[in-house]
C-alpha cells in the first residue's frame, strides 16, 4: 500500500508515534499504516538515518514499548509528536520536562493504545495534551535521558559508568537491578509480567535509577539489604542463598565485558563485607578477590598463625580476633575471622605458648607438665575443660630458659648433686615435692649449681642432694607403703589392699619415679586401729575360734563391715562402736 502524504519525521521522534501521525495525515486507521511499507524513508537522505535507527530498534527485542502509548501531556501539546524516549522500556519519565509519562486516560481509566481513533485524543474524547502529570524523581529523569541518548546514538555523560553500553544492555541492567532491588526475587528476572505497563515498570526503573544515580554507594546499600534479608531466613552462608537470584544474574544475565565495572563493585563489596563460605572452587570470583577478602575461614587463619583450632577459638573468646559464626542447614558450624586481625596478630609475637611447645622447651613430658602447671605456673590458663589445652605465658618459659642458659655444665656423676630429670624419672620426690622444688628454684630459695649437658629446660637443672633431702616432699618420713602398713597391722598384703579399697584404711597417691603408688600414713594406721578391730584378734582375746565368735556376734545383731561376703576381704573386720551390743565381750 502506498502512502499519499508522508510527513517529515523529527530527529527525536518515535517510530510508533510517527506511524500514528502518518495515519492521521492520510485519514486512515492506524492498523492500515502499521503494516504499510515505509521503506521510502530510507531513500531520502534527510530521513535515511532516522529510518535505519527505527529499523534497528524494532529488530532489537525487549527495548521498546509497542502495545501501549506513552506520552507526556505538556510536551505532546508543544511538539505535536511522540518522542522516541517515550517508546523505550523502563524510560518512564519524559527526557525533556522530567514529568512522569502516562499510559492510561485520566478521565476514563482505559489503557492507551496506538489503535485509537484520533492522534491526540482518547476514544472517550479526552484530550491527551490536557491530562494532568507530575514531576518524576531526578534519578528516574536521568535514566530516561540516558536511555534516549543511547537510542539516538548520541554521546552522553550523565552517568559515566554507563558510557559504552548499548540500549539493549542498559535495558537488561535496569531489569536486573530493579527486579531484585524492589523485592521481586523471581529466579527468571527476564520474564516480568506486564513489564511494559507503567504500573509495573515504574517500580523497576525507580529502584534501578536510585542504585545507578548513587554509584557505587547505592549498589553497596542494595547488596547490604540483600544480606540483611538473608539473615531473616535460614541461610547456609553461600552467596546464592544470601544474594538470591541476583548473584546468578550478575554473571549469567550480565556477562558482557561492558559490565565489568559492576562485577568489580560487587567483588569489592564481597572482599570487605562477606563472611560466609568462599572456597577456591568458586569459578565466578577471581583468585585475586579471594586473596583480598576481609574475612578468612578459620582453617586459613590457623594456617597463617601456625596455631591449633582450639587456640584460635580461645583468641576469639578473649576478643583478640573478631569472628563470625555461621550454621549451615545441616547443622555444621564454621567460623570466619577478620583478616586485619589475623595479619596484625601474625606481625606481633603471641604472648602464650601451647602445652606441646612448653613441654619441648622445658624438657618435661606433656602429661607431667599438665599436672604440675597449676602449682608451678599461676599464669597458665586452661582454656577448656576437655583434655589439657593449656596456654602458658611465653615470658614464663623464656625466664626459665634465660636462667638455665647462664648456668655452668656439670657432670651428673657427682655424688652430692642430682638433676631434676633424675628426680622426675626415679624419685624420691612425689609430684607435690617436685612442684615445691621447682617453685623454690623460681623464687630463688633453692639455687641450682649447674645444668646437665644433653638435657633441655628444667629437666637439665642440677641441685644439691641436701636441698632435696631437706623436706621438699620426700615421702619416706611420713608415708609408708601398703606392704609396710600390712606388716604394721599384722595382716597379709591382700587384706591391707582390700581395706584400702573399701575405704577403711585411708591412703594417698604418691609419685614413685614414673609411676604412681599408694602411701599409708602412720596416722591413718592409728585411725584404723582406734575405729576397727579384726575378728581374729577378738577370738584370741576370748579364747574362742573365729567362726564361733562371728556366730555369737551375729546372734546379738552385730554384723561385720568387711569380710569374705563384704568386699571380698579375707579377714573379718568389725567396727568397735558396734561391739557395745555384745555386753559379754571384753575388748
């Protein structure tokens, strides 16, 4: 179909609006012009550039609004044509005057389409140029102006970070930022229902415009909001869970090199604020980002500091290291530690050493040192109740090393001296005595005369024997062995052990070289004799047999506290206080 009257298009006129103007000039319905051949515009030098621009826009999907008419009432009345910027998706404000565009008649409320009877009137007869309009936010105006510049192919510097991207790329960017920023957390952000209607598009364009207008602070605020929302729901600490579909869209929907500035801003935010999981298996984040992240996994922190995980937890509990704990959906917990704190701590000397380190430097086995620490090192700190996780002041260990280094090397074969290594291995000091001796050396009450070559730490110290024999916990003068106690009581050793086991004969644990043994004090033997008596002794005093005595006492209601049937003790034992019931018995 040939067109009789073909008006000259304006440089910033939209294609759909131009076709509406052609229809009115030729007194034809829009539907007839919509399918007409307008390629004659390409033949004219004055209109070729405009027509090629229109053709390019019409061939690019999802950049133009085609089902509805958008217009600015004031500008339509002044210019007499529909601007190109009014036909662009998500350009919701007039680039000329900054008012919100309309796509519904304010009188009848019907959506405005191109298939209407008059160019500047609604089918209800209302004049489109006289419809009321309101000013849009400055960020939305800037977005509409930028998009129109892109469509016209003219240079713009409104938002420098958008220079170099095409209109189609800008439309995708606005769709992603607006959809996720406005709470529309759909997985498929490219499929927003009725996105070409102003009721829907203004929420998307407004959010995207605010983010882009305040770049990069607006973007960081948007990411922080995503993280805050994730805290309200159960998150496993992974980026797809925290940032939702935006994380995928950033790398899948916006993979173009022109969006590198946006990915760098996201990675800058991650390096500063992310405290969730971030492994080397993440192929989207460059290795340089992982190496700059402000929060480290606990495993990497322990590796950098050269400490155990239990030690790391202690540093966190004491406030030396900042940390964040996360719990996965499966119940597994993991810690993220602040990189700045780890680096600062690695540059300074940690003021405590572990039990393993102290044991190696002091020459005392871990088990023995763990038992001695409460007595010999008041500054030692037991960080948990499990095992022996001691933290020992480094200054205390260094003080011993300084003392030992200044001593002369002696021959341990001398008869008047003995090394602490010998005392720890073979006695005669028990653990309390060893602790007292070490404390006396530390305070200066006992002065070592030298050190043994080939030994390290406290174990190498050599002291005079008279210092050890002067009462530093030597057990021989106070305690006797169970065998000696049995001999004192006139019973066999197995009876004495049974009495100890039943708690009738009080005993103490003493250290005898490498092993622990039970010691019986003289007072404990005397206490047993005053409280208990053996049936054999009573039988001898009464001139009866032990069996006859036991049966006679049983008939009077007196029962033994130990015997073959009470604690598998081979001797029958009575409590002296119970024997008062047998008035015939002389004790």
